[in-house]
C-alpha cells in the first residue's frame, strides 16, 4: 500500500504539467479556469491507469487555479491574495471555493504503449449570478463585503448634486433628451438647454463622444484616448423621464484593467477624484451574490441581461488614472447622481454592466 502511495505521489510530481494558454480569467464569460495535464504509465489495468492520469491532471489544474485566483484584481489597491492575508475567514472561504471547483471538461487518450494521457479543465465563477454560471462556486462570495466597501481604492469624496444647483440638473436632463433623440424640456426659471456649458478637458473628450453641440472645441493631447463619434443604440430602450433600471458603461480608448470591484469616478477642477459609483453604493447582499458589475464583450450581449432591466441608461467612459477605475465627465456624473435622487435603484442593486475591450 505504501509503495503504491509513493508511486502516485511521484507520478503527480513528475508526470504532471499544465497548459497555461488554456488557463486564466475570462471576464466576459465570468469564468476563471485552469487546465491540467497528467500521464500514467501503463500497468495493464486500464481503469486504474485512467484514474491516476485524471487525478494527476486535476491536482495540477487545481494548483494552477489557486495561483490564478490569488492574482485576480479586486480593485486598484487589492488582489485576492492580499485580501486573503488580511482575514483568516476569507482564506478559508477562498480555499473552499477552489476545492468546490467544477470539472468543465476532460479528455483521456491511450498511446500505442498503453500509457494514458489525461487533460482536465477546472473552473469557478467570478460571481454566481450570471445565468451561465449560477451552479458554480464563485470567488466573490468568499470575499468580505465590508472589506470591499472600505477599500482605499474608492475615493473618499462622493460626487454630489449640491455642487451645481437645480438649473444644472435640468440642463443635464435636457442634454440627455437630445442625446436620445427627444425634444429638450425647458421649464421656467431653468437654464436654457442651448446655453454653453463650461467643461473640463476630460468633459470635452466625453462630450465629443456623445456628439454634443455644447462641447467647447479644444485640441486633445496625443496621450489622450481618441473617441469615435456617438453611436445610437436603437435596440436599447431608455426613457429619461423614468428612473433607469440599469446602466451600461461603454469603455473606449486605451485598454481597461478589469477587476471585481471597479470604480466610476469624476475628476473635479482641482484634480481630486470623486466617486460616482462604487461598492459603497451597493447593498452587501448584492455584493455577495452578484457583484457590483458584470462585464460583456458587446452591447448586444448586454441588452439581453435581465440584470439591466427594461430602461437601460447608456453612458461612456475613459480608463482612469488607476487600474479598475473609469472616468466619466461632469454631465454623466450629474446624470447618475440624479438617477439615484429620483429613486433609481441601479446602484443599490449593482445593475451596472461594463462593455470593454
């Protein structure tokens, strides 16, 4: 018995390798996967050899899965391994998720000598709420909502409606109506919807993205991302007179470094970052069960998600100065803050989907 055990251990250590190219985080499909490869020398007992090769492949895949999980970025300040070191409870839960990983695929081949080659793909979900991954153990459930909500990656200051007055709020509504092809609704005592807007440099870039006629024309530096003109999404239903049920964030420009808990922020006139949407806005139970954002590869995929509901607000953003951070212009910040004030629960429910490269 002891000799058999030693042989198995030796086999696992010597005969197992993994296909790194098949391993990694797929943010768009909400999956973390790792592939292991194992070999068992022929003993003349096919069933036994097959089981040993599969075990070797699974052990290697599980080891690689743990390494990948430890490097997953939570936000700009934290990766999972750092979160694990802060709390023993988190470490135990993460290990439990890894042990409960699902076998997503396996393959066994016999060569001419009877030796067995096995390949096993293991996976867990980033969060457990996407329709395709609801029966998989998920990483986010192992992390502490309190740890996430108190992250130093979230700017201390939150964007407030108090900074611009009621006239500015109505202006945002009217600009929003123009974007989606409706007539602006001017009211007595409110700022004229056609009045020029004083905009910051980042605002100009994002206003150009929407095709706003109120944008001040200023040249962009070569280092700034260049945006295409605003593209209509006629298949997406949005009524600006009603609270948004979800927010779709389109990211253009330089590649965006993704994480479990990204931050939407606005940079004010002094250069200070203000939080527009973050884990602090989301109910703890939602963080545990579905996360604060989902990622998709295209708009068509996003609009099919029940998470966004039937009144989807589409906004544009730039990759921010930190990993896992997106910048929006001032009008967009106002738009989102006004949605919260009017009773939209998109933030509390984490109904935010990011479409990024």
